[in-house]
């Protein structure tokens, strides 16, 4: 079980690296004024989303399901675990939203300012803090 947990954490870190850095690239992309920079950001964003963040998210979820099945389905009734799952669902939606923004940038159809992306970039930080506190403290609600 510890190996499964370790790989769950390793790929979670990979996923979060993508969720932290992709919106940061969007900040810079939104500020880019020349076509060479915009084209470079499009390549970097695509590689980060499809090569790192998406596989990291999928593998994280896979190991999470495996780990949950090893812990026993009784864990599903724990409030801390239900909140954690709700945050994971939110992160999946956030990830998909990042993919939609990727397509918008690809087609030069960005609708947001660099300031909006700076705020958007902070969302996964709060999710990560909440998940770690829930898992490590397992508070009884």
C-alpha cells in the first residue's frame, strides 16, 4: 500500500506542477506582443498540458482509486475524504478549463487579461493546501 501511496503523491506533484505553471504561462502569453513570443508560448503550453499535466492528473486519479480500494470503501463515508474528493473534482474541472484556455490561445482568441490569469493561477494553491490538511489531519466533522 505504501508504494501505491508514494506513486499517488509523485504523480500528484507532477499534476500540480502543470496546474501551477500553465496559468503562469498564460500570464506571460497574455502580455506577449510579438508573434514569435506568442507562437513559443503556444508550443510550451501545449507540451505542458498534454505532456505533463494531463498524464500526471490521469495517473494521480488512477493511483488514488487504487489506494482508496486498498483502504477499504468505508473511507468513502468519512467527511474529510468526501471533501477531498469534492476538491479533486473541482481540480479536474479546473484542469479542463485550462485546456479550454489553451485552445483559446491556440486560436488567438484570448479573452482575459494577464491580471485575470494571475488570480486564476492561485486557485490550485488553495486546493493543494486543503487536500494536504484534510489527508494528514483527517478532521472529524
